[in-house]
């Protein structure tokens, strides 16, 4: 018996468990491996907050809840005495320690500062918990977190112009308070604790414990989380990241910000191949960014605010303004104007963003409350029409975050004392646990089904081992430059890689020893690839790093041309066929001119969503959108529409077809589909495990299929009703190897077994006791032999098919058993132009400029057996088929491309009627053809075949939506 002393809380979650946990007991008496508890000792009983319940060796399941010692033990009778002073259960202590997480580093000020900055720009792969919710709000610190890309300039060292905003940021960047652009990348020194942080919109924050102790590599400082290196070269600091980017910070540019912090703005971005982006300053103000290829980005500033970014390309004498910025009197960014003049708008209160409105007019709003530490946190975020309407509750005392989404579903996230999420309870009660190492890297995730995934890192943040819930692991070895050199897959296969001194991949070797090689030029551009068969493909680049030509292993060349913004404007294939492309000022594709001269055109809304597509015949399809880019309506060239319906989380919940019928999708609190109701009202239902793996499905006739999954969520067993009507379920089983290849499956009638080689290729498949299939491959993975063997009684039927390939891995010869091979000839574009089917029979093929088949002839040595010719409309619909022996077939299409009429060689016409959804219509009343009184025909009653299908539910009870 226990007595519980409840603490007072502003809210209390639903109790996920009814068990209390012993965590103190006698230091001399042991029970079940733990100190024996006795009267008056505290018990972990409060399920509102606290530590994770201890793991028990003999208790099923893992820790599920957070508990506090607010309960006292009264279970031991007063006549029973347990000796020894009280002590803490080491199992409970150890388990609590595993979640405390961050050790001595976590207690340091540098890590706390690093953590506070980290969540503004999360790096994929570190925190497995999703911390950005709504549109979007960082649930850990409550700040609005916005990231947008204004443009990208491709090249040898591509530049992505990303703007990022955090409402808790106090740095005044070129776009105002809280904003950062690539021009705001800086190295910041904190004199209070000596720590160094590198900030940037697309990189960082990157934290170092201190400045380098000495000049050169010997004094380099290692980043706390992901292995970046900070060095002092004497006249500048450099930060080298594991993606081979080097950020240069000249000491001469160092200055103090208004709060007294010393920082150095970026002076250059380079890679290990000598490509650079140089930043130009005049009078301490940034004015331009120069790339080594000669192009220049001019930055226009007014009152220390960036107002425009313009490309100057001396080679083409092009000037192009990518983006312009406008500000209010307080210096806050209020409009981002794209190259077509469309604004994206922002509004603020004391530099805190309270609204942003996209170019289509959709707004998101934010309401804040002030926390006890003086910071401002978002408590309500919502979009127009209730889109992503979220509320956030912060319980700092309990280190909890409660998030209520637009549908009223509540998620609870528990943080550790460092502010890292350690468990998440979803709206259906499923709990996910997270563990960390001393640097804050996620080392384990336990899903709601208790399945554990583990991650092990080296000191530089390289992932050395990923252990999956099934116990199998992927291990990786890295060289001194953090390049993966040996990867061992779960089956034990060893994949090897070699790198040059610039960090460029030069060789890959498969577990079977097949080698691919890569070559580069002085700029680090890939200029050749040699596959395991020795076939070499060469690549060429233009002056700014765009791919300008590919020469294949047979010497055929494809050429490419670009505009000054890096958009592909022309392609010339080895046959001399030219395809042309046009773009608008935002580099959106607006027109494609095919080799035949046919043209495809595209149109967009202000948020770059495709709104109009006109095919080669001029038939237009129009699209309308919901929310932030979900298709809401498709208007077809024939005037009919398809509508798509969403909830306020932008999840698809229905489709209305061209006939006005609706296919509905019902979802649970986690967004998973739990019921489909088709166009005729028939229902199919689904059940899941807590972790989201399919557990059961029920069809419209009430027939259930039960699923059993392995620790990775793969189906290993299906139990469904006996198709012959028996009482026992029909069982199907599936087995996988450690790499996930299906190696076996079976049902009561038969079993299939499969084997794969170490490179993952299927080499054998046995189907029951009668049929066997064996494959052999060349070094590049092309199947070169296929052997089949069928056994029945005393009869064995065996066949072999052999394949030969050219240097482009295209089949050029197929031989069946001992017969003469079929020889295949191809043109420079890889299309089949001639096949020798036997020593005396061949097929010849011709194509149009756009690649459509226009003629095929089958000939013997003495005669033409078959001669067929084909014509097409501009959109590629077959309009005429001419047979030299039997005559001409002609076809007519509707605007959507469906056949409406066929004229055969005998002059007979067949009409094909389609309902609005494209289903063939059925004449339900032949007697309606008789004439009605008054000399007029009665109209036919046309019933879509789909409606007749309602009567055949036992045969086909389900149809997917459009």
C-alpha cells in the first residue's frame, strides 16, 4: 500500500500507467536485484513529471512514463523489519543517468549557449524529435523560425541565397533584427566564457569551446557536435566543415556589435578545389560577392539595410536583379519582392514577427507571451481559415511542452534540464523516447512499440554505427578527413570507397570487388566515370561550371547550353535533334520546344505553383491550390474538374471526381488513414500499432486481414479468411534478410525461396518443389544469364536465356538455349533501329523527330512480310496506322486524349463514349433504340460501367480514387 501526496500543477496529463516504481531500499537486503524497500521510503508514483521509470529485468516492456517520488511505501507490515540504511536503487539511478545525458559538457555555459542557438537552424540527423511545429514554431524555445530561399546561383561553388529568421534573435543583420543571409555569416567571440560561435542561415550555429590556442593545424579547435574545425592562420580564422566548405574570417574585419560582442564577418567561402566566393567590403560595409568564374553579385545597401541583390555577368553583359527588400521605419523587413515584382510581406511588434503573408495572400499570425526569464514565446500560431492553428503551453517547472494542433489533438514533449527532448507522447498515448551523448547527439530512439534504434558517433560527429530495432547494424569507418571509406551492411557486405587529397570520391568497390572510378579536373568537376566493365563516360563544363557536354562510352556526344542564370536553354542530342527551353525572370520553365517544333507551355501563380499546362495540341489543364501548395482543383481541357479536399493540417481527406462523386479518407489523431469510403459508399478500415505499423484491414464485406510485422515494420505474416470458405484463416508468411531483401514467402499451397549475392542481386528463386530460376550478372549488374528449370514427375524442362550488352549497358544480343541469337542494333540515341530475329528474318524501325515510332517492317531475305506506318498529332496521340496489306486505321481523340472514334480499313466507324470521369459508358437499354411516337428517336439511357460494378462487390469491392 502507498500513500500519494499530489503536488499542484496548472494542468495534469492523462495517467499513462497505474504502477508505482520502487527506487529506494535497504543497502544490505536485496530483492530482485534491487535494494529491498520498506515502510516510509519514497516511491516513484507521480506521473505528471520527473524521471523515467526504471528498467526492470523481469518486467515486460520498457519504461513508459515520467515519475516523481511523491508516494511513500506503507506495504511492509510493521512486524517485518528490513535492516540496513536506505540507499538508491542502482538500476533506477543508472537508468536516470542514461537520460541525464550531457555530462560535464552539458553543465558548461558554452554548451548551454550552443544549445540555445542550435535550434534556430537544426541540422538533419541530430535531433530525431520534430521540434518545428505549425508554421513553424520552435517548441523548445517558443520562437518563430522562418527560412526562405530567394534565389540560387549554380556554379562550381553554388550559392543558395537563404534568409532565415528567429524571433528570439537579437542580432541585427542586413535584413533587420533576427534575420540572417549569406552576407551575415560571422564568427562571434563571447568574452564572458571564451566560446566561439559561427552563425549563418544555411550553416550553423557551429560552436567551439575557445579560439585556437596556436597558429596552424596544431592549434585547431574541434566543433562540439559535428566535427567542424576552427583554425588560426595568422591573418584570419577559418572554419572547415565536413562538406569541404571553408569559411574565412579576416581578423582585419573584426568589430564589436552594439552589445559589445566581438565578431568577424565572412571574407571568403572556398572549397578544397580552389573555387572561391570572395566578399568585397568598402569602408567596412559589404558591397559585393565575387566568384572565381568572374560573375559578381552586387549588394545594394541603404541605411545599413540590404535593398537589392543583382547579378552582373561580364561574359554575357547581363544584369539581373534577383530580389529587392523593403523596410519600415524601425528597420524591420516588411517586403521581399521577387524578380517579377510580387511581394512577400511581414509585420512585427518590437521586432518580433506577428504576421507573414505569402505572394498569394495567405497569412500566418503569431501571438506571444513573456516568459519568466524575459524572453517572448509564441503561445498561438494560426493561418487564415484555421490552417495550422496551434497553441503552445510551456511548463518550465516541469520542463514540458504541450502542443495542441488545429484539430484539437494534443502532443506532450518532455525536456531534460538542458532543454533537449527526451520523450514525446503523441495524441493517442504512444510515447517515443530519446537519448543523447555528451555533445547532444541523439544516441537512441525508442518508438511507441518499444523498438529501439541506436546511433554511435566518433568525436567528430561521424555516425559509426546505426543499430536497428532488429539488432542488425550498419557500420562505417572514416578516414582522417571524415570521409566514409568502409561501410559494412547488415548482411556483412563490405563496401569500400577511396578519396583524393581534395576530398573527391575516386573509387568505389562493391562487396564482390567490382570497381567504379571517377576523375576530376582542377576545379573539382567530375570529368570522367569508368564503370566496372571499363566503359568510360566523359563530361565537360562551361566557364562557370554548368555541364556543357556528355560523351558516352561509344563516343556519342550530347551538348547543353545555358542562360546567364544557369538555366538549361538548349539540348542537342547525338542525332542532331534540338530541344529548346524558355524561362521567366524567376527561372521558372515557361516553354519547351521539341525537335519537331511542337511546343509545351506552362504558367504559374505568384508562389511558383504550376497553374496552367498547355500540351502540344494547345489543350490546357488548369490547377488551383489550397493552403501552401496542395492541389485543390484540376480543370481538364474538356471542362470537367477534379477536386481535392484537405483538413487544416493540409492532409488529403477526400477526392471529388468529374461526376461529383466523393472518395473520402478518414484519419486518426496522428494523420494515419483509418477508413476509406469509396465513390459508392463502401468502407475499408485500417488499424495500426502505436508506432504506426499496419495491424489489420477490413474490406467492404467485413473480411479482415490481420498483419504481423517485424521490428522494422515489415509485414511478416498475413492472416485472412480462407478463400474456400473454411474456418481456419489463410496464412501468408514473409521473410527478409538483414538487408531487407525478401528471401522467402509462402502460403498453405506453396513457398517461394530467394537468394541474393553480396551486391544485392537476385541469383536464385525456387517456387515450390517444381520451378527454379537462376540469374547471373556481369560486373555492372546487367543480367547476362537466366536459367529456368521445371520439374514434374520424371520430366525436367530447362531453358537458358543469355544476354549481351554494349558499353552503354544496352542489350544488343539475346540468345535462347542453342538457337541463333537475336541481334539488336541501336542508333546514337539508344533506340532500337534493327533486330535480326533469325538468320532469315529481321525487323526495321523508324522514328519521328520527337521519338515516336513511325514505321516498322519485318522482312525476309526475299520479301517484306509486315509494313506498318504510323502518324501522330502534335501531342503524340496515334492518329493513323497504315498497314501495307490490310489498309488504314484512323483515330480521333477528345481534348483529354481519349479515343472517341475509330475508322477501320473497311470504312466502318466505331464511336467510344466516355462519361466525365473517363469511364466507358454502357448502353443499358437497347430497346431505347426504337422510334418513339411522332417520328423521333427516344434518347439512349447511358449508364457508366462503374455503377454496374456495384453489383459485383464479391468480385471487386474496391476502387482507388483518381
